C-alpha cells in the first residue's frame, strides 16, 4: 500500500470525525450562552424580589424606619427602575432591565407599598448596598408617603 493512500485514508477519517464534532461544539456554545442569559435573569429576579420584600417590611413600619440590604446585580443589567419604569416616579414596581441576545428584558417585582428611588448608577455586575427607608413625604412626589431606595456609596 503506497504512503499517499494511507495518508489520504487518514485524512478522510479525520474529516468525518471533525464533521461530527464541529456541530456538537457549536450547539454546546449556544447552550452555554443561553444558560448565562437565564442565570442573569434569575439573579435579577432574586435581587428585585429581595428589594420589594424589604420595601414592604420597611413601608409597613412607617417613617423613619430604614434598612440596608445587600443585593447581587448580575451581568447584563442595563437599568434599574424603582417606582414607575423609565420615570422613577412613585409606583409599586422594581424593574431590572437585562440585555440578552434577543434584546432587552424587563424583570419586575411588585411591592405592596409605594416605592421610588435612584438606583440608576447600578449598571455593572457586583454586590451593592442599598438604603431602603420609609419616607412620610416621598422625595419624588411630596404629596404621598413612600419607601425610597438609594445606593450607599
């Protein structure tokens, strides 16, 4: 058997192996990216729910109650709105806007009390300390009481 023939047979065998292995590797990377997006969404939901829970507790105690809460912000968080989305006026929502390959997703938690605040500075992954305080007169709407949230520097 000539050397060229055995080299050609080896080349064909390796080509078949790569043809089978390449789609598996591509599918694995797609699944990994999807899992990372899901983990970001789950972490954002946990942080939003934690803030809403603490807001309800502090709000039920009334002014001047306050509590510091530590939240873990996942990767891909673009904005955090407290109160009404986009305007940050008094409302009942805490919204984490998370980027994914298909666009932006809103991860929302609802609070039983009026909430407002400024958490716009939190846009990168990490652990943050948030001051959650009951206010007799909300800083964003002086006519109503609310629970105000702000990042502790």
